[in-house]
C-alpha cells in the first residue's frame, strides 16, 4: 500500500486521456499516476532487479532521493527481513508520506527514513524545484529547475552514513535531480565502501551533461563502470560489490 500527494500535472492528465479506456472504470488521473508510479518504482524492482543491477545478496541498501519510498520499500521486500535500507528525502511533505508508507507496509524495522538535503559538504544550500507535483527537488539549478527562495541545511552522504553507524553499502541508488555529482563528491572515503552504484544522470547544466562529473570520481576510486548504452544513468561496481 502506498500513499502519494494526489497532485497531478497537465502531462499526467494528458496521458490519462490517452489510456483511460483501458483502465478500471473508477480510475481517474490521480489513480492512473499512482499506478504508474508503483509499477515503475516498486513492481519493476521486484520483477526485474537486473534492470537496476540490484545485487542478489545485498543486505544494506541506500535510496538517496527516495521521494515517497516506493524504491526503498521494494529494496526491503527484495532483500528480506535481515536487511537494512536507508531512505533519504529532502522535502518535508514527501518525507511525511515516506514515513507513512514505511509504516503502512510494516517495514519500520528494516527501512530507516532520513530527512536530509544531500550535497558534497555539510552547510547550507539553495533549494530548487523542477515542478510542483512533489518530485524534482534539488540543490542544483538545472535547465529544468527554478529557485524556491528557501535555503536548506545540507549534509554529505559520508556524514549521514557515519551518523547511522554503517560499515559498508551493498547498493547505492542516487537520484537527486542534478545534484548527483555533489553526492558522489560527498562520499569521501565511503566511495570505496560501496558495492554497486546506480546513479541517475538525465540532466544538463549550462548545456553540458552531468555524466562525466559522475563517472570520473568513480573511475578514480577504482570502480568498474558498466557501459550499458544507457546515457541517462551510470552503473558502477566497487570492490565491495555483493554477488
């Protein structure tokens, strides 16, 4: 069971109009959007874990930029009762839904929600928002995002992991709407303690792709970069990779 904001965009409404005749009669745009979200961020993780290079024997996973927790909950369901999942979210309203979804799915003992704005350093950062339907929060101004006027307290992943008392990470998913390079830079010594990296990189800054600024520090740390032809993501394997 998952709860969302119930907010939809003009694009959601347009897509619903295209497919509504194939949906249950009592579904509207809100139900359609939620169905797509659950399919993409929960069911796909469970049915096609290889698509996300999720290691079969992972026990500690991190979802950095987790929105309302669909992926984090899928990770917990996939790994079983002995796992530990860290779900990190920047936005207060998303975080409230994240906590509710974890509790409603009976996973409070496995999934730890963390309210944090992830950057390369601990300090303060300008908040940007790509659109007004819950997703798209970032600490970086990309071609898709505009400033909100808010200033947030930031933390590096190294600080978050140390505060939680972690030793190593089997799987690290990073999806921060343009702030992925800063998250990688903020790993510090933790970059050698991660098994599998799955990093989104669909954004550009000043017309340039963020991909090189994600790939280069991973290569420098000795990670193996998987060239799977997917330019909107970076997959890398470190020395701690689970099999």
